[in-house]
C-alpha cells in the first residue's frame, strides 16, 4: 500500500482517503490521544506518514502532574488507567512537540481539556494560532479528572457550553469526544452538534475499578479508572451506530480496535474514521497493521473506495429499522 491506496485485483488503486470535517485524510486510521504520546516514541517503529493522523496526548492550559500511582492495571481483554491527564501544558506542546510533528504529512489533532469552560477556550485560542494543527478534539469525557471531564461530558447543556466556547475561540474544526458513561449517548451527541461540533469521536473509556484481594484495597491510586481495550468494543460499536444515525456530522469510532476487522466494524457502523488506542501499548505497529488490513480487505472484496463501506450496517442499508430492538 502506498500513499493511502492499495492495488486491487484489476491493478487499480483502491482509495483509502476520507474527508473528515474538511480535513483530507490519506486513510481513515488515527491513533488515539493518550496512547501515542506525541509520536516520537513510535517514529522508530515505522514511518508516521503512513498514518491518517495523530491525536496527541491530552493538553491542558497548565502542566498537570496527574493522579497518584499505581495508574495502570490489566483486566480481562483490556486495561484500567487513571493517569489523570498528566501533561506539560499547552505552551510545552507548542514549543516542544509541534515542531517535530510538522515534519510529517498527516493530520495533527490536538486533544484539549480543562477544569473550566474558560480553560478550554484559552487552550483553543492558543492552538488556533499555531501552524500544523489540523483540528481540536475537545475532551469532555475523561473520567479521571476531578473538577472537569466527566462533569462536562455527561450533561447535554454543559457539553454544549464547552463546545460553543471552543468554537468562539478557534477557526479549526472542533471534534467533541464523548463519554460512554451516560444514559443517552444520542442526546449528548445531538447537543454538541447543535453547539457547532464539526465531528464527534466516541467512545472514551468506561469507568471501572479493580481490587487487590490480598491487600483488601483498590489497586489504582485514584481508586477508579477508565476501562479500555477489546472488552469495550461491543459497547463502542453500538454507540457509534446509534450516533451515526442521529447526527449529520462525521463520527470517529474508537474503543478496543486491535485489527482491521475491528476497525471495519466501526466503519460499517457509520464511522468515517477510526482511532487505534490501547493496541498501541501492546503492539507498536498496531495502527500500521490496521491500515494494511483495510487495504487487504478491500482487495479481497473488490472494493475501490473505502467510503463505500461507511455506514454499510446502518438501517438504511440493511433494510430494517432499529426501532423496537431496544429490548435485548
């Protein structure tokens, strides 16, 4: 595969390109915030230009030390993390990491967070002035930060307030990253769309915890953390499928993607792009393998353009409504 294309059986190049909120991606595979750092750690494993884009580590107005350790614990088919958005702050991103990322021909999506609406807006304004930033992913969903994160992402009104504030302070496309820890994901999605979000990414992690039965206490220093990995994928696919039907803006699907087959579930559920997260921690080449696997699948199926697969499993394509199927 070269430049986001794979040759099909007839010798023609199968296109992996997608348009995401006005951004042309050479392929629909991104790497999720918090699992890929700023790209430096993975640049020795493969050419980062192969990626559709990088969602950099969550960035706040001021440096954050994060939560007390332990911060990670393995679970069946996943991990719990309670890092707590440790990061050097937006000025360090601008001065120390953006110059490195500008070397590559790929989308650079800055994930931003804050403990107040004003902080989100200020971070957005700072990044709006910087060359090489393609979009802002607004983290209103992190379950590990007291005083922000989850409180914004679980209420439609406050979620919309954050998005409106960010939109007022940037010309960049704004992506709302949603929490799965809500009763009605569609209501949250519609609220951020109405507030001006140019795209929606979901899901962030599910809240969970683990207990050391011999020490008789929670393992994580923060007690609770975010569950990610293959264990959450069915939940994530379901939410992407629901949201893709409810909004007009593009959706980025994430949650437990390990293989191209996993990514295809999200794409067929309505995702325009996907993000590989926890898989990067166990296989540094995971995202590259997903890209190659998408090309191989398209060759096998005789598909010329990846966009033919977006939403293939939505009701309008399978000839049946999902209404009446809530009682599982």
